[in-house]
């Protein structure tokens, strides 16, 4: 299995130069109701020029990352509209544990898109030599906690060792992942 990944409704893929020119990425990362939950905390992306610069930095860094780490866009298959992002990255101290994060435009919340895309990405990530992947959520981020549970993640505790804030820790192993019907490649 390799990127891009498809599900019944979505495509999970690398960010592209075309994404830097669309308002959809700014509609995601320029929204305080999205960025307030990110760890580490980041400011909203201020405007389209700043969003273009951020996406270009992601595109430039992607080839230098060791798979399965990276930043990925998710878009609807029916209209190719970017509606969210996913990240697989090393957790501090950046030597072993992988973290999955997901972000979704608020107007797309409540449709199961984050769960669907995350499960597809996790199935792909586990084709590499990985035992487990973690997700972190602020204790009051009920949406992220519910998504982690729908992905098949189990609560592993609470910690302050990451990003200088109290976070709930969730963990998933390959055997815990639910199947997603229709996961494959765009040509499938």
C-alpha cells in the first residue's frame, strides 16, 4: 500500500503546490476553533500568502522525512475539496514514538471524515516497522477523544511530558484498527 490512499469518500495524499493556492487550507489552519486544539500550540495562519508559505514548507520537507512520517492532505473524492490534514510525526524526544494528529475544517465536523482518513493512514503506517502509534488530546477536547476512540485507540493515561501541557494519551496497535471499506489507491 502506498500514497495516495483512497476510502469510499476521501483521498489521503501529500500536500501539493496546487493546495498552496486554495482557500481551503486557510479555512482549516486559519480558524481558531481548529488551531486552539493543536499541540504544540500554534497561531492561526493569518492570510493566504502565509498559508501558501506554510504549505510550500511542508512540500519541501516531505521528501526528507522517513516514512511513514509526514504531513498529508485529505480531500473528498467527489469534488477534490481539501477539507483536512493529517500528520504522523515523532513525539518528543523524537527518537521512537509516533504521534497521529488530524485537523478538519469546522464545517466538515460530524461526518466521520477524520476517523475514515485516520484509519486509512494508520493502516498504511503499519506497513512499516512500527508497533504502536499515539494520539494526544487536551482533556477538554471531547471531539478529538471521541475520534481517537472511533479509530480504535485505547486510553493510555495522562501526561505533561509533551508540549508543556496536560494531555490525554491514546494508543493503537495494528491489531486494534477497525477496517475501512473501500480503502485502496485512486486507480482501484
